[in-house]
């Protein structure tokens, strides 16, 4: 049906309101775009000013930080000078462990303890023998407590990397070693603390070098102490080739990284590696980074660099605040524009409301449109064009419906969600549901052979849109519960940017039936050909054997009669009758084998109990004295079709009885039901069958012992196997052939779990 802009049962003013909203939306978009452009331009200007301001701040901050770091270093060096002056003596330090040495050490420890108490960021102060590297006195801070170290814990520092260059310093000189991890001997102290080693020589009044004074400074604590007056949302990195001190100005905390790069953004690490010798500010990878080498600060003889960085998003946030006022002004202007647009649109759209009302009434009353076609303005032109369009659509709809219903195949028109929009008459007839009742139903609900039909149909829809794999097989579930196989072809049509799916369904029930019949005929022909080959082999081998025997015996009779000797003729005639009877049995068994599957046996539809079956088998099989036949306790309660299972059991049991080689023996028939199948087992305690003969014994005229010793045609097991295989079941034998008997087993269908057909 033709659908107009106005929805069903919606008030006529909806059209006017919708158009008004569109016009106002366009006005808002245009004015908003202008406001956005102005706002973006203002934001760019503010950003440029903000970045320029921040760059100047960074350069000033680097200079201030250099002064702070230099001042901090000078403070430690001042402490070194003070301690050196205090420790000067007129002679070298006393040697040994006498009272003079003890007094000298106590004096030094007293001065060191006072210094450590004043400087919370000093880790230890020690005096080393410049010749041997042995400690002469040491005071350290542990757990917040300052204490002197006993002589038995003194260490030798001659192997430390900073000792050799420290020993080369002269009077009034100092050496600052790059950051290391504090350790005692070869053991790193926990928790790990990064330290800087400040050292200076001590000369006595005699001018001799009497010792080496070393202060270990906690890098993290001292760095945070020196930089505490610097604040802001920045991060500072002071670094050399061995260590980096990272200080967060927001939190006032710092951490030193030794022998490994600090966890900093890649752009910052790149600037650190470059070690530029001039001050610069760069914007790299979302960061504003300022770097500089400090000419007044050296660690281990190497200049120290500084890097100051901040994420540009923080600068952007500041710029956004400045742009907020501009945005508010633009929004106010936008609001005034919208009010003026609303009034103008309301006045312009009033004539169109009458057309919308007429369209709605004509649709409800199913009549033609009464439009103001006589008007000479734009509204009259629209009315005339709309009238012509409606007439063309009616004609095309009638043509489309005629073609839709005229297609002989079943056809459905569905949306992308799989809901049926329209169905032709053949589809309605195939599903057994009226066309109106099909509308709105989901097509996946009619697919009978799929667990996830909705997902399957959506996959087919996507493939049909891309033009891949459009034909598929499915089974339809009709209203009466029956299932119909169909070939389903999906095609996608697009109108005004919307997709719809044309589903063409062809009933292939007859084709499937024909294919199944052809398959069965081919299988029967192949089976017949195999049997013909077997028969040809039998005719050329097994059937010739009794014929040769008959011909030989007749020759013997002729020779005896010519010689007048009738004494052995009677025996020859008896043997001749035996060979003829054997050949007759061979032919009868061969005929029975050939009829399997072609002609139903007598009793094929007769249902008997297990007890009746057992009695019939016992009557047909001759058991010699000493051999007994037993059945499972539940066998008598079974109910089954008499034929051909009686033939199978009779041949297997008869074969077991015929080949039993012991005076006493038992043949037992057992069964076990699994679902709709039953496993039968015939167990005997005879000689058994070697594994290499397990397949051979089911062939035609196959016997493992000469027929002169065991009378039989060799067709019993072959006949049983053919009956089992004709029903698409399995048969086999389990035996080792060592005289412990064997088990013949086969499966049989159509027996329910309760023992009934």
C-alpha cells in the first residue's frame, strides 16, 4: 500500500510540526556551525597565547631550578668543609686501638651525630683511610635513629667506583659521585635507597692527607627538600648518564632511578637521551617539554641536565576556560535565531497543513486526493505533482501485485529483521497460512531444521547483500506440522536506502524422493553385482567339487560293473547320494542367500514372544548328547518379529553346535538392549576361531574343517551376515582360537527398551 509522510492515526498537525522541526534544525545547524567556527578560531588564539606563556614560564623555571639545585649542592659542600675544619689535627690520626685512637674516634662520631641530627636527608657520614679505603669512623641513620657503627662492622670502600677519583682531590676540592644504591659490603640494603656520595680530603696541620670525609645524601629526600618551593602541575627530571631523579611538583615527592630508564613517556625519554646543551621548549607527542644542561652542576665529573614537562591537555583545559565565555555569548545568539526561525516557519507551513489533512482523510476514506491544484503559486505546483505521482504509484502497485501473485514459485518479501511483509498465493498455500496472517511473522519461525534460525537467516541476509552464497537448502515447518524440503534463494532489493529481502522457495520434495529412489536402486544394483561376482566364484569352485566327486564315483561304478565286481557298488551309490544331497543343499542355501532382501520371508511380519522363538530354534537345531542350549532369563519376555531373526540365531547356534569338539558343552544366547537396538551374543565353549579367520567365516561356502568331517554347505554364517547387513546392522566374532570358545554377536533394530516391538 502507498504510505505517506503522516503516520496512521497521527494528528494532521504532526506533518506541520515535523517540517517545522526540520527547518528549525537546519537553522540551528547553520547558526551553530558559524558559532563553532568562531569558537574554534577563538580557541586557537587562546591556545597559542597559553602555549607561548607556558614556554616562557618553563624557561624561567629551569633557571630557578638550576639555582635551587646549585644552592643545595653548595649546602652539602659547606657541611663537608665545616666537618673537615673541625677534624683537622696537628698530626695524623692515631694508629691502632689505643686510648688516643678511641678518643679521636669518639670526637669524630660526636660531630657526625650532631650533623646527622640536623640533616634528616643525610644517610651516613664516614672517614676513610685514603691509602687502604678502610673506615676509621662511621655514623649512620637507620629507621630514623642516628647511631655510631661499631668497629667490627667497618667496611672497606676501596673497590667502590667513587673511591679512586675521590682520592685524587686536593685541598679545597670536592668530588660528587653519581647516584648509587646504598649497600653494606656486597649486600644491597633494604629498603633500597638512592644516595649521592659527597667527598673531600682532610689534611692535618702538618699538610699531610690524614683521611677522606664522605657524606651519603638520600637523593629522594634531599631532592624533594631542595625543590619544595617549586610547585605547579609539572614534572621535573634531573639526570646524568647513570641515574635520573624524577620530581612530581603536584605531590612534592621524588624518586631516583639508577641503571634503568625511569617510567616516563617516550617523548620525554627521547629528550633525555638527546641531552641538548642549550635551553629549548618543544611540543612532542602530547607533551610540552623544556630541557637544559646545568653548567654549574657536575656528578662524577659529568654535567647534569634537567627536563621539565607537562601534558598539553592541562594547557588545553586552561584555554577551554577562557573560551567558555565566548561559547556562552554564541549560544545566546543561537537562541535568539531559533526563536525568530520558529515564528517564520509557523507562518509559512500553514498552507501545507491543509494538504496534510486532506492526505490523511483520503487515506482513511480510500478515495482520491482533493488538492488545491488550481492555485498558481508553489503550493499549487506541489499539489499537481503530488496528484500525478499518486496515480502513477497506484498503477505500479497493481502491476507489481499481479506479477507477485502470478509467479508459480512461493515468494516472501521480508525486512532485514526477517519479518514477513508480503506473501504471494503459492507461499500462502505452501505454508497453509493466509496471506494476512503471515504478515509480521518471523520467517525463521518456519525453519524446522535449525537450532539458531534467527542467526542463520541474518547470515544469509548479509551474504545476499554482498552477493555471496544466495541459494540455500532448508526445511519449512507448515501449519499442519509437516516439514517440506525447499531450495531457498535470497535476493536483496534496495529502495531509498532501505533493504528488503525477496525469498524465493521451491518445493523439492519430489526431487528428494526421486534422488532417494535412485540411491536405493544404485545400492541394490551394486549389491546384486557383488552377489553375482560371489556366485560366479562359487560356481567355478565350490559347486564343481561335488560334481567332480559325482563323476568320479560314476566312473568307479562303471569300472566295477565291467569287471563284474558288485561288492563296492552299493558303497559307491551311497557316496553318490551323499554328494548329490550335498550339492542340493548347496543350491538351496545359495538360492536362500540370493533371495535375502528381494523376497520377504514367511513370518516376516509375525510378532512372537522370546519363548516361542526359543522353542522354534530348539526344534530346528539337532544338539548331540552332552551339548546344552541356554538363554538369558529375560529372553522369553521379549517380543519381536519372527523373521529373519530366527534364521540368524538358528544359523549361528547351529554352527556352534556343529563345530563343538568336546563331549560336554554349553551354548548360551544373551542380549542387552541399548535404546532402539538390541545386542545379541551367542557364546560357546568349543574350539574357538583364530583371529585370521574372523572375516573369512562369513563368506560363501567357507568352512574351517573338511566337509567330509563336518557336514554342511558353509552358507549358514554367510546367510546370517547378509540378513544383518541388509538391515544396516553389525555382526562379528570374538575369539582367540585357543580352545576357550568364541562369542558371535550382532545388533538388531526395532526392539524397544521394554522388550516390545
